[in-house]
């Protein structure tokens, strides 16, 4: 029986089925050196399993002067409180992040101490004098004055928002116009809360209604100089009656003495007083403010916090709007 001689297969590439099935085709370094290298090169250029090539952003965060530098500038603007600009040719208004920072700092300026509620008002009490009421109402007025200072600065800061958020109408997108409308409505509501609820209570304590009355009249008599009056001094008999005449609008009068030798000028000085119109109502206003001091202060703080929160949300919405417009041509 004849034995078949082995056939040498050097230089021949294995079949596709045999190379895929046999482990020797993948481990043999000498087989498939020509076709196998081309297949490997083609495999490196093959798309990923998803089959979609991702787009690269031209404005990458690693590029110098790109988004990283802008983020650093925005962070400094949002966290560092800058002084007010000098009024002149180089005047620069406050930006919205700076107004937001000042509103946050305004919360620390609210009064810390709460006044005590005064006792019931007794108009017939012996110590119901102006001085005793002044000492009794002093802590309440100090608390009302602290809230008044905070609300004044609060209203002034909100008046600067329109300039900080200004932009020409045709340059605004639809989303930007909508964001500005929401900002204005929310800030107006915050101001209405203080003007309708807090301001009237503070005014009744700080500026109560008073009457202007003449408390006393002081009469000052001075010797008259006949030469200045253009008259000659003439002796008068003792029977001459006293005469008075009005010299000017300051209620000056010249009086001839009955002894016939002396003549005097009278000057009347009115001293006015400002008594309270209704002391009982003033006491009631002080009692209401002292009784609700904690809640009134909390209302002011809530309005200030809401205003600065609205500004933060507006800035976030504007950044999203600006980012959407910038991304329309930023890919290739």
C-alpha cells in the first residue's frame, strides 16, 4: 500500500473558513502575512460598534482663551464684591451678579435684637409724659429704623436691575424676552410685599401724626429809639393813654408809657409744640410692631432672599439661551 507524501503549503494563504475556525491560523506567525496584514489595517479604520462617528467641538475646554477663561471671569464676577464706580466719563453701572451679591449681604444688616411689647396705655397715669413714652418706645423705634434702612437700600438695588439687564429689543431672542418678563414680574411682587405689609407699620412708628400748636408766647420789650423811627421824642402828660401800633409783620409794637417819658417796642415770639394727634393710636402702632417684630423681620428677609434667588435663576436661564445660540455653528 502506497503512502501519500505530505504536501508543502508554504506561501499559500489559508482559507477564510479554516482561518476563522482553526486556532493555528491566529497563532502561526508565518501564515497569512500578506492578506492578514491588510485585514488588520482595515480593522483599525472600522467604525465603532455603534456605527456613528461623534462630532468634536471646536471650542474645547482645553483651548487657551476659550470657555475656561470665561468661567474664571464669571466666577470672579459672581463672588467678589466690587465698589461702586465713580461718577464721571468712565462710569460703569452695577452688573446683575454684583446686585445679587449686595442683596445677599443686605440680610446681615437686618436688626438682630427684638423689642419688648410695651404695657397697656393708660392716659390718666401719672407717668404718662412725653419723656416716659420716649424711653418706652426707644427700642421699638430703633428696630423700626434698622428695618427702614434695609428696605431703603433694597429698593435702591432693585431700581438698578433694569439697567443691568438692558439689551436692545431686536437683539433679544424669544426666550430672552420671556426671561426678562418673568424677572420683572417677580421683582415687582417682592417690592409690593414690603410696600403693602411692612412700610406702613414702620411709618406709623417712625413718623406718627402730630399737630403743630402754639405752646407759649414770649414778649420781649426793648427801648425804642425815636430818631430811628423818624419821630421826635415829646414829653407826654401822665394822663396820656397807652397807644400801640404795628410796626412790621414780626408783630413789633411801640407802646408809649403813661409817665410821658419812656417808649418801648414789644416783640412777641411764638414757641410751637408738636403734640401727638392720638397718643392711644400711636401706642397701638408701637405695640403691633413689637408684637410682630420677628415675623415682620422674617418677611423682609424672605423678600430679599427671593429677589436675589430670582436674579440667580435669570442668569442661569440667560446662560442656557446664550449657550444654545453659540452651539448652532460650533461643530464640524
